[in-house]
C-alpha cells in the first residue's frame, strides 16, 4: 500500500530537483532597474543590489601616498639603468616604486622585480615586463583619452594588489582533443567564463582584440549585397558582446539603441567609448603584450605558447567604469605621459 506514496514522493523530488536546476541561472528578487533612454523603449539597466554592493567593495581604491618634492637630483642621476621615469626627482621616483609594490606585489615587495644583490640588474623577467607596462600605462593615459578620458589608469586599475591581473586571456587551442572527425569546433559548445558559459565560441578575443576582423554583422541592406557575414562569424561577434556586457556589468542597451542595434543614430555615448576601447585593447595586445613573448617563462604562457593579454574585464572587472571612475591618476601624474600636465590633473 506504500508504493503509490513512495512513487508520488519520488516524482515530487524529481520535480523539485528539476525546478532547482531550471532556476539556478536566475537571480532572486528584488532587482533594480535604471532608465537611461526614452520610456517604453527598453533602454534600462538592471542591477542586482546584493551583487552591486560586493562590486563596489571590490572596486575601492587604496589610499594614495602624499606627493613628493620635484626638486633635487633626477632618478637617472641617482640610480643606474633607469630607462623610464628617469626625469623624476629621487623622491618622486621612490614614491612611484613604493606605490607599484603596493599595487602589484604587496607580498613579494621590491624583490618581485629586483635582484637584491643589484637593483640595476635586468635578469628578472618581471623587471623587464614591469618597465614595459609603465610605458604602456603612459601610452594609455596620453594617447587613448577617447576611452580613458582624463580619469586615466594606473597599475592598480588592472592588478588590484596581484602580480598577475585576475582577468587575462590566452589564445584557445583549436584542437584541444587532437585531430578527429569533428574538425575545428571554434570553441563552440565548450562553455567558458569568457562568454558567460554560453555555447558561443569561447575565444572571441583573438579575432577582434588581437586581429582586426570585422565586428559588424548587420548590413544596411538586404542580402546578398548588404551583409556578407556568416552565422559563424556572427557568433564570434556575439561572444565579444557577451564578454563586454559581463565585464562591465551592464545590459546591451548600455551602448546600443534598442530600436536598431546596427545604427549609430540615437545610440548612448557609451557606444563610441566602447568602440575606442576595442581598438585600444587591440593596440595594447599587439604593441605591448605580444612583443614580450620571449621574456615570459613557459609557466606564464598559455596552452599555445602565447603571453597573457588584456580584454575589457582586465580593467573593468564587473564595473561600468574601472574602479567606478575613481580618478587615481590625478594623484600620480608621473604616469600620465606627455599628454597630461601635473597642473591639469591636480585641478580634477
């Protein structure tokens, strides 16, 4: 007589388990939405206040060091082998080095990059890389204002107290299981955080943030002349867009006009900023990261032997603006590069 009851309980258990699996990808209410377009057009941003609170905490900036006297002997006169920032005073140079230690290697300290027996020695690859990263930071702040504006970036923007930024990427292996009848799957149906665990190609970065493939997939007219992009090509684009949405913690309409994703008319200004951001990432990967390949040891390289590269998440880390727009650069004008003056930054 207990069989029907046991059977019902079993079915109920399976139903509950199914519901749990179905809802596991959902976020429990309440959610919050912010309108930033015309009413009725779907131009809203939806936020989880619990997740947002954690994001704000993760994007707090460390306390800055007080500025140092610019007078006195230059760093290039006081120390050997100073190839970047040599025009700073000895006090300013020491302040930047101390800050970098806090931003990048708080546990290891100066010895993460320097040989303790000879600080001028370049035998550690980390020192060679750090020097180039200083140059890259100055390049961003002086030549990519279309994306970073006057807020700029510092080492902390990406590193957040870690020797290696938490959000980096390597080229994916096109044949992870060797040559077989399945051919090149292009990373499809292999869920990865890079594309929010979707079935889209899991390396949307190589085509667009390293190579300069066409991102646009919507043509201005009907086929055959208006759009020559295949469905497979479109999936790479959607993968990049999914990454950008996740990296910035925003919806698609943060950048796009909900009435027509293809047109530039009626778009939020963030779309142009994002356009420059894609090209900035590509520039940094090709001009700064890839040339360092021979400097990195094997254990710091990816499966295909390439070096770590940056994408939108490297700086943004879930925030619509890195560090929610905290202007750290104004306290470290030495990293501004030739395009920004100390006086201009001090007024921000």
